[in-house]
């Protein structure tokens, strides 16, 4: 789960990481008031779930309260990579002398969190890793005792930061690692860690991603979830317990089991179609779940037809068929549906679908070809009218 | 013969008294698996399906001589259940549970270095040895005894491909679902090694998917094997940055793409099936049948 910069900083503050005072504003008026409260100059930072805000103009300055107000008026409502800015973080401007990178990220190959430090901060760390790998210091965390202060100091010293940053930064790095582990993060980074002209060391920007699997026990952070404007359906699907991923084609796809759904996507693409989504209904789904899944997929206005691919084990064919028939009257009139069910309850399901006049796929390939053909035929007929 | 499991294996079920645990215990018994007991803390001394239930894995092992554990414990307790199985000295631990927090699995990974057990999963369908039984949730009726080893990250995709093999008259030695999480106990590479050493396996089918680099690692080893390996990669149409159902199925940056995996397999002279329907004929070709 993504959270905003101000929320990541709130988590870090709790672990003792120095961050600037900051307040959230949703209007230019509020921004001006905050600027008066903090004293100018201030920085106005768009709070959106994407990187590259600065380049997009989402970070602006206010040398007077009035300028802060104008800057907020420009940033609020701004479109950054398809997302509308709805709130800004207002912080006092600081005089930065140097910028560094501190991060903790789950590393699949090590099966553990890896701490990353670089004296090259404030820029895209992946770019640094690619172009100047010698500037990246990595340390695999032993999860039994976390990151030891001695490891933190060694990393910072190796990165070649000034002595004051080795001292103050090591406390920040161990705190960052603790925050990562205790908040069930998969990524926690401070970029940049700033050394100010007056010798302070603080987190000028922060990013944290929380493991979706841990949200059941990270209840406070789970409550911070916001719909991503670019993908409102994905947000709603999560709330309904459906595993749904929005793609950009027009063939809706539903199946049971992640691997099977992924393979169905590939099969539809091979048949000349473009997948509109990935939807896994999981194991043992009843008719109601199937109905809900179909209606959900059809809410995507791009969807022109839906293919259902179920391998019946604990999921029963007749339940799936009943769900499809239930959904049929609620779906846009004439929307093509092709179903393919195998295994448990196959014959019963097939009979039910035949009675309802629905198309049957003999196997995954046949179903994919049929849905693409039906959508094309419908398009051609529509075009001829 | 087989890898990891055969009819002499003695299996306990952690979480046997739960809905899933009970349902699949019955199915395992029906497939001929020697389930010898279960573990549910607080239910020690009771019986389920005529089998004894214990409070701890250590007790279950001492009383039943079990060497394999199958875990159906809910996500937040599953990591502890895996470590308990390892601590008790289970040779093989199969964890079916989906949705275990990654942090918990990093602790499991560290723990298993000092308390070894052959962990399969988590977030997996388990394993089956046709003719001898299964550990986990695979539908047993799709299998056929034979000499082709099968390993996959997925559940239902495994069933599809196994059903195609069976229809084509190709039987299986053992089938392993290694799981779709970013941290899993047993990788493709581990399974290829086990199949290479198994005298009753003549060829291996490996169904991978996007995410991570386990398929690439396995490809390098496949090139050195005495037995043919046939590959398939799912997720060719998955866009980067999108998690496709499985927590581990994500193309991040330049790693984990389907194309990279297909190329790695082809470079290792592993024939890669374009679709699952091409797998049986590639197996027959490789075995000269």
C-alpha cells in the first residue's frame, strides 16, 4: 500500500527521525495561514502517489504568505502523471548544503531487508545504482537483531559522508530500519537526507510502502488507504475482496487462481484480443462471487466482452454457471460472455449455460478465440448499422 | 519413485480442525496419504476423522512418528507454524497458507538456516506423487503415474497442465507447486536438482511466471542436467509494475519479465512452450516417444 510523504514522515517522527514541522493544506487559504504560522519562506509539496513531482512542477516555493497562496493555487488541482493533486504539504524552507540517500527495501534474492546508503542523494537512486554502482553501499539486515548502530556507522563512513552525518545519520538509519520492520514496510526511504547550512541532519523527503498482507495488523496505516484516482476500480475491488488489476484492453477476464488467470490473459492476447483486466475469484467461489466479479469487470467502460475460465476443483461448475446467469440480466444488453469450466460440476454448468443461450469454450484456447470473435462480430455489426 | 513424498511418508496437518484443514485432510486420506494426526493448540486430546489432535508439533511427532507437516494455519499464525514444524524436526513442511506478511517470512528464512526443514510454499497447492498420495490441496484425480516430474509456481495452472499431460498419456513422477510468494522455501532450482537425482524421473516440466529470477537461476542448472527440461512462462502480457495476483508475480524494473525468462531458458537449450497446449508434444519430442 502506498502512503503519502506527510504520512511517511509521521511514521518516521514516531521513531525519532528529525523531520521539519509540516502541515497539510487542501486550499490556498489554508496554505497562506500555514505560511504565516511557520514564517516564510515555505515549500509547497504536492501529495500524490507518484514520483517525479518536482519535475512536474508539484514542488513550489513561497517567499511571502501571498506567494505561498498563489503557489498552492497552482499546485492544487494539478495533474501529475494522471493523478489530481488534492492536498499539499507545507514546510519551512531549509538551506540545504548536501543531500544523501538512505533506504531500506525488501530484497527477494537475500530473502531479507537490505539497507542502502549513498552520498549521492536527492536523485533517482536506481539511476545512481546503474551508472555509478560504486556510490551505493548495501547491507543485508539480519532480521534477528535488525540494523546495528555499528553497521549504520560503517555504511555511512564507507559512503564518504562528513563526520557529523556519520554520527547523526547512523541514529536516523537505525530508526529508519526499525520503522521499516515494525510498520511491515516493503520500502522505507529518506531521499534526500539533508545536511543543512547550520549543521542539522534531517529527512527532507520520505517514502514508505506497507505490505498489503500485513494491513490486517497495521490497522492505523490500513486506515490511511485512499483511492488512487488513476485506478478507482482497483481500490474498490480490494475493499470487496476481489483480486483485480486494471489493464488497458477491452476483453474482460475472470478466472480462479493467479497463474491460470495470467495464462488466460496471454491466451486472449494470442487470439488477437487485448485484456481489459486480471480478476482472480480464488478457490471455492460460490455463484454470488461469480456474479459480483462479472458485474465488477463490466463496470470498466472499455470492456466489450468477458471470458470466464474456471478450473473446477473446489470451485464447482454449476455454481459458476449460476453466477453467470444471475449476472446476465444486470450486464449491458448483448455483452458477449464466453465461459469455460472444467472438472467438478462441468456437465451441470454446461447444461445451465446452454439453456441460457451462453457460449461455451471447450478449453482455454477455444474460449479465448470465441470471445475475441464475438466481440469482433458485434463491432462489425455495429459499424454496419 | 518420487521426490519429497512417497507412500511411506507420515503426515500431520497443522490447523487440521479448521474448515480448510478438515476438508483437505479428508481429501488427503481419500488419495491414500498416511495422515497420522493433526495439531491445533487448545484441541490436544481430541480426535478428528479418527485421528489424534495434539497441542504441539513436537508432541505430534513424538507420538506418531510423522516426518511431513501440511500447514493450513491462517496468515498471521502461519510463519510461527512453519518454524514450529522446523523446530520439531519435520523433514518436509508444506505451507498452503496465502497472505503471510513478508516480514514474517524474512524471519522464517533466517530461522530455517539453523533449523532446517524442506519447506514447500507458502501460498502453494502442495505436492503429489501419483499412485502414492498427496500433501496439500491438488485435485488428485487429474494425475497419472509416470516418469515426468512437474514443478510450477501456481495452483490451478498446474492442474490445467497436468490434466493436459494425463490426457496425452504422459504420467507424472511427482508434482510440486512451489508457491507464488516472494519468499518461498523451495525454488525451481531445488526441484530440478531433486528430479535430476530421482531415478524414476525421465524429464521435467517447469511452469514459471513473471517476477523474481528463480526461472533464470533454474535455467542455468537445466543446461547441465542429464534429463530434458520443458519450460513454460506465464504472464507474457503482464505490464511492468503490476502485481498479477500472486504477491511475487510482478515485473519490477528490468527483472522478472516473461521475455527475460523465456530467453534464459532458450539459452539453456530448454524448449519453451508458446502455450500450455504445446507442452505435451514437447515432452514427447524430448523423450523420443
